[in-house]
C-alpha cells in the first residue's frame, strides 16, 4: 500500500493563530509537547484527507516500511531528519486508526529511507507498506517418500 505523506502541517487554536509545523527532527526536538500534540492531531486529519482508504485498511501480518522523500528543492537535505519524524507521525496515526495492532518492532520489521528526487509543486514523503510473506511449507511430493525413492 502506498501512502502520500505531507512533510508539513498547519495547526492552531484559531484561524488568526495558524502555524506551520515542518516535520523534521530539528523542529520536533525543540518544540513544546502541547504544540506537538496539536501538530499530530492536525497531521492525522491531513493524512486521512490525502489517503481516505486508511479508514478501512487493516494489516494482519508484520510489515516492512519504505519512505521515499521528494524534496522541495535541489538543496542537500538530511533525509533521516525528515523521514524519521514522518515515520513517527504516520505510524502513530495508523495505530490510532487500528490499521495494525501496534507500531513496535514486533509488527514493523524494517524501515528504509530513500530519496526520490525533487518535486517543487508537491514535496512529500511516500510511504510504501509491504506485508511480510510467510514462507511456504516444503511440498510433500504427492505422498512419495524421497528417502526411499518411491
């Protein structure tokens, strides 16, 4: 499943006091916990608006996550600064929507960050979720005993 994730959200108490929260580690670590709470709620609404299918999605098996960053300009960027916070916000939303049981390491097996290029019109992170495939059992060769060759 491919999810389009914005890299910023607008939050505020009233229409007069609106703020842009850019999802990156530098801003996240320096922000008051109340502002973080407001930004997470706003981000949840933005994410559902962009991806309405999330409301009916349910992952049964553990998953692998791949985040691809589409930058707003050609400037060098620390990809993990953005993708790590997008991962935190999106995984919290998916847990809140009961898309999976939890976002701990028992259910999210791996995370990969990539750079996808420049998109000046729509900078974003695309999150690809792939479910773990169970290994298939060994075939029984139609009842033949391979040790005896019969």
